C-alpha cells in the first residue's frame, strides 16, 4: 500500500507538506489553561476597589464602580454617558423578563399547547376508524 502512488488534488496535499503524525499544526498556539477575554473581563470586574463617595470610603467591585461613575456622568449631562447608560439599561431590562412578560408567555404557552392538543385529536380521529374503541378522555371532550 505504501508503494501505491498517492493522488494529489483538492483536499489531498502532497505527503511532504502534510503535518507529521502526533505533532500539532500550531505548536506555538494558545497555551492550555489560558483564559479568554470574557473570563478576564469578568474576573477584573469582580476585583475590589476602594472608592470615596460623599466623603466616605467604600469598598465595591470594579464593575459596580464603573456603573456608579457612568450613572454620575449621565446625570451630569454627558451625552456619551447617557447613550451608554440607556443602552446598558435596555440590554439588561430585556435579559430579565418582567412579571407581565412572564404572564404573557405563560398564556401564549397555554394557547400553543391547546392548539397542539387539538391537532393531535384531529390526527387521531383521522387515523382511528369508527369500529375501534375510543379513549374515555376523548369521549368526554367530544361531547362538550
């Protein structure tokens, strides 16, 4: 088999330039255990910092301090801060559904489930012929 001629073509590079078995194609790539940007962002945001607020020193995490500063800049009339604040508020208010939205979703789920049940009943009526026995639950609902 090794003596057979290897056909070079699309998706079949010459043997001389293929990666050696057991060796990575990117030996200097991302080291194992290194953290991605999202992880670093979360970790740095959770670090504690001491802030002087109203003459009092207060300890809070960096993410909280950033939001306090952003809110203060927005209140003072900085346009970029107002836009950033409103955008952040919009993102997080959409991420946490309100009670009203949850109630609507529950009602919508009930409507979908009722529609599904009705379709299943219609399908079962089409499949079951008149001579086969019916289920007691179906007979009660049919009389309504």
